[in-house]
């Protein structure tokens, strides 16, 4: 038997020790570096934003009073103001990107945006791909039509050409609210209102507060009917962005508690909060006397 194949007492093959040592050292080094990098990232970018220190937010320019553009093009509206205030309290900037409802939701899942700052209905289907903040508003649904129209019920628009915004919660409601309507889909609300004014469609199914804003702007429109809905309006963040979502919710809660939320609400809405919103934020009851 040769020396190299003999199992000598009290000795370990040198090659085995070297291999084991070689395996252990790189793993130890990599683990230490990775942990340090992770800790550093959490410190400089604790909310996992696309760009540390800045919220890249998708918004809309034609969804009054929640999100729309000033004459200068600057985003404004109730949800935009809430976003700006939350960001200020978190020590963050906001970089707004104008897009559609479908574009904002798709952008969140694709990693293009950190937040969608517009009036988004919280639906079970949407919750499969994004996470939502706590309720910011509880809306209604309304049908806008020509001031010359005499229709005053949802069923009265069966068989009519009814506009909806693609990807909106109203698009999902249409089959139950007006089951026999002829849907006409638009990329934004302004396009739908324009077609309603020129007679290309018979009606536009839209959120109640949005409807009131358009009625202020156009005397040729009338609200035919409105009704309650079963979900709140909120902002959305990418799935599993837990730290960012918790931070936003914490600041929204603080705004409700110190009266900032109520001040912003009164800037854009003349009606008291719905009972469902009061249930979500009990502190609002004392801030809006007479609210249910």
C-alpha cells in the first residue's frame, strides 16, 4: 500500500483542510459584506423607494377634485395635497408623473412608481396586485347626462351609450348599475365629458365628487342619479412595500388626529364625510359636527 493511500493515525489530509478553509472564508466574507450593504441601504433608504429621499408618484390631471392640473400644469387636488403633507412630515420630496388609472396601477407592479396619488377605489381585484393606504375618502357613484335629458334612474340608461374610464372602479360597476348599457371606454374623464357635451355618448358613469366638479364647469350637464358604493378611496403602493405603507398610514393618522386632514377635506368637499369614513377614522366625528 502506498503512503498516499494509507490512513495514518493522528493526521488529516492537508488538501481536505485547505478545501474546508477555502469554503468557509469566502462564505463568511460574503455574508458580512451583504449584511453591511443591507443595513446601509435601510439607513439611507428606509422605505425602499426607487430613489432615496424622493417619492415617485403617479397621478392624474383630469380627476377633480382628487387629482388634476393647475393652469401651470402642476398637480393639485385633495389626494395630491394629502401626499404632499405626508411627504413633508416624512422628510421626503415628491416627483409626480402624469398617467392614466391603468398606467398608474401597471407602473406600480412594474417598479416604475412608489405611489399612485389619485382617487383610487379599493377593489378586491386591484388588491391582488397592489396594496392600499387606509381610507382617504368614501365616495358615491353618479351618472352625468345632458341637461336636456329627463332620465333620472340607473335603469333608464339601459340601451344607452354610457361612458366609463378604462380601469376605473366605475367601469367595473357598470354591469351591475346599468346592466344593458352600451359601454364606451375613455382613457380619462376629460375625454368622456367632452364626448358627452357634444352628444356622442348619452351618459358618463363617474364618482360623485368628480361629477360635482364637472357640473360646476359645464352648465350643459345634469346629474341624473347617484348612489352609494361599497369601498373606500385610497392611494396605492407596490405589493409588499410594508415599511413605506406603514409610514404613510402613520402620517395620515396623525393628520386626522391634529385636524390637518379635516382642513384639506373642507378645501375640496362641501358635504360631510360618509358614515363609513367616520367609522374608519372616529376622530373625524367631532371635527365634522352632524356627521353620522
